[in-house]
């Protein structure tokens, strides 16, 4: 009787062990599949990063194309002006035209000069190079020594100014 009982326990133990092994194999198979999925996903992400970096570099490389196309008429005007360098009046008119064209193109691109005349000093837009005693209120800009510029409401070069002091 005890032998039958031992045999039943061994069979039950073996059945349980087989069941546990099947469950373990299933867990291992799921883990392997998950690891493979993660590796695939990581590889896809690395490819995505490489592709977007390549596209970004390509965009940067050709982003200036439209701006340069807009500057070509200025280059043509310079060539024309230099052909007339012996004719002073025509040369001066040509240079004025070129300045106008160039300024217009830069404005179209979002560039604008920072106004300074009779304004109060603003450290976000102006850089003080000189101070001069004056009858005006302290901190008023007396002279613009070098123009400052903003590109789309962002200062790209501060105005260098002379301001009043008491």
C-alpha cells in the first residue's frame, strides 16, 4: 500500500514538475520574444535617429538656397555698378540701388534695425560704449555708434550707443 502511495506521490510530483517545466518554458519563450521585440524596436529607433539626422543635415545644407537666390540680383547690380565705376554719378546711383535692394531682401527675411534716437537705454537692445554729460534725462541715447539688428524679434546684434549722464 505504501508503495502505491509512494508511486502516486512520485507520479503527482512528476506531473507537477512537468507542468512547472511547461510553464517555465512558456515564460522563457515569452521573455525571449519580448527581448527580440525590444531589440527590433531599438534597431528601428536607431535607424529613425540616423534618418532624421541625415534629413536635418540635408535641410540645413539647402535651407540657404532661397536666401541666396534672393541675393543674386544684388550680385548682378554690383557687377553692373563696377562696370560704371568710371562714371561717378552712375556709380553712386548704382551703389544706392544695391543698398536699397540688399536692405529690402534682409527686411523680407525678418531683419529690422533697432531704433535708438532719443530713446531710453534698454540693456536688452543696447550696449553702452560712451557716456556724456547732458541736459537731457539720464540714460537717454544721444548717439548711435553702431546699428543694432533684430531678426524676427530676437536681438542678433546690440546697438552700440552713447548715453547721457547727469
